[in-house]
C-alpha cells in the first residue's frame, strides 16, 4: 500500500509545473553559487601557496645579499643592520589561518576577515599595515553571498513553493476527498507527500554542495558528511513547519503568507533578537574608544622614546654597541614600537575574544533560527569561526614575539644577519587542520528541533479529515 501511495504522490508531484519551475530555479541558483564558491576556494588555497613561494624568493635574495662572515658584522655594520631591519619589517612569511575541508561553504567570510597576517618588528596594528588599499569591510560584505548563506536563504523558500496548497488547494478545488478516498489513513498520504518534497529539496541542495566540494582541492569527507547531515536536519525542520501550516484551517494563500512570515521571522528577526541578547551579555568594545586609546599609546611611546631606548639597552647590556653614544632610525624607534605594542595588543585582542564569546553564545541558541545554525556550521567547517580565529590571532602574536626576539637584538647591536641566520628564521606554527567535534552542534540542535516539529505535525493530523 505504501508503494502505491508513494508512486501516486510522486506522479502528482512531477506533473505540477509549479514544482518543476521552483525546483529548476532553485537548482540553477545553487549551482551558480556552488561554481563560484568552489573556484573561489581553489583560488584562495592557490594564493596561499603563491604567497609562500614569493616569500621564499625574498628570503633567498636576502640571504644572498647578506654579509658572508659573522666576523664582518661583529664590529657593527650599519648596512647589514639596515638590511636585517628592512627584512624583519617587511618580509616576514605570511602567517596563514589554515582553511578546513569546508572552505567552499564560506569563502566570502574567509576573505573578509583577512586570515593571512604578517608579523613585523614595528606594529602591525598601526604603522606596519600591509594593506595596499583602503576599503570598507561592511561594503565588501555586500558582495556575492557565500554558498552556505544562499542555501540558508533559498532552501526554505523552495520548500514553501513545493508545499504550497498541499492540502488547502486540493480542498478548495474539491480534489482532497479523491486523494484520500482509497486510503484508510489520510495522514500517510500527507506524510509521504511531505517526504517527497523534503527529499527533492535536499537532493538539489546536496547536489550543488557536492559540486562546490568537488571544485575545492582541499575539501574533506568529514566536512561533506557533517554538512549534508546538517543540511538534512535543516530541510526536515522547514518541511515539517510547512506541513504544520498546511494543516491549518485556512486558505492556501493564507497558509503561504504564514509560511513566508515564519521564514522572515526565523531568518531575520530571531537573529537580530539574539544579537541584541549577545550585546547585553558580551558587548563589543567601543571602536571609537579603541582608536582613542591606540592614539594615546602611540603618543605616549613617542614622548618617552628616549626612555624606552635607554631601558632596552639597560635590559640587554650584551647588545649595547661599543663606541656609539647616539642612535638614529631605526634603532632609536624599535624600543618605542615594542612599548607601544604592549599597550595596543591587549586592546586588539579584546575584540577577537569578545567575538569568540558571542559566537559561542549565539551557537547555543541558534536552534531558534535554523538558517543561522546552518551558517554557523558552515563557518565551523570552513575554519573561520570566531573561536578558531581568536586562537589564530594568539598564535600570530606568539610568532611575532619570536620574530622580534630573533631580529631586534641583531638590529639594536648593529650586527645584522649573516647568510646562515636566514636559514634559521623562526617558523610559524599554524593551527591544526584536524576536524572539530563542535561542527556537529548545528546538526544536533536542528535534529532536535526537527523531531519536535514532526511531533507537532503528528498531533495536528486531525486537520487532514476530508
């Protein structure tokens, strides 16, 4: 009996042109986004490799131009010192945040947050920024949406279109009695119809997802499995919610408006409300106050530049150059940058740490907005979630300390670097690329919500009576 109902409902589904149009437009949009995201992920990974190759060339050139013997620089070679300073200032290797296997899901977010940093002996937060253009990240974020974002927005609308008038329209046109006339349990017809629509929507989204993953050379099976499982729970949530509206004693138009209102509420209103809660529990630091404190730290370091210089040599007597009573740039400036960064670094870290706390807080309540849960899972799989980014910043800070400890004494003592020193440069230890169990949180939360909605549909099945 179930097979007969399944075949009948499938024929009824594919013979409606509206369903074919909805499925076709949905699949076309997702495939275009998947192509763009997949190639963008490939380009990002290739760019990282090219940046490392470019740095290796710069290191080789600096090594070839370095003084050949350490004895030559022992007495204090200003030219060698300046060469070492320029290399330490501008040519540090890029410190990449390694993308995870789901990069194709969130390439836009990865580019926006600039996960590649370069350390320096100056201050990367102020004077030593490596940006070659001034841009507004808020405007950049208005570009093409990430693949995961597009799925979170369009999949509920596709389900709305596929479920439109599933019960009410048949009743309005007098077909519902014929649909259930040969079935002792009308709810089984309705359940199979919903399953067909959920399977169709999930299959189209999953197919586009696999296309995006296939184009990304760094994708992993773990990311694919987690994403498809979360996508399945997301699809079931919206299909069950659409089923609830189909059971209401209202017209098909009213039910469609109700589903559209639920989509607007869950996709836009609930995330805004959760952001308001996050603002009260983990408020972001004031950017204006941060800029004021940053400028004050710069001014204070500049005013006390001579004191910082004397304090540095007092703390490092072995690196005090003999026969020099005065110092000019860059030697006179380096202690100032070090003192300045001791004030600025905690200020900048506060932003990343607050973002990480907010992410965890929002993730805990993301089941109230399935779209937000899906997008946060995509961030986890791409490796650009706020907690991981904060850990990356901490790793970069540690690497910068090692970079400065290697170069600053050689600059302050006017020794510079020999060719052998360029073979022993500090190396950045990136974060591990192993998958995190936290990526399953979205799938778990959405699965629990889906079960609750399915139970609600079961309790409301009395509305299926002819």
